[in-house]
């Protein structure tokens, strides 16, 4: 997966969390924010030093 696709996926998860929060779906938005945070940490740690 290219860096652009990773960034796009992360951005979409974050935006879906924001829309879920605005619409009142707090459980869905929490899961979306958690998935974005975990995915972000995984992709950062896989990069070579």
C-alpha cells in the first residue's frame, strides 16, 4: 500500500469519526477514532529508522 493510500484511509477513518460524533453515533465515532489511532501507530512503527 502506498503512502498516499495509507494517508487516505487514515483521513477517511478520522472524517467518518467526526461525522459519527456530529450525528450522535458516539459508539461508532469512538470506534472510528480508535481505529484511526491504532492504524496510525502501526504505520509509524513499521517505517525503517
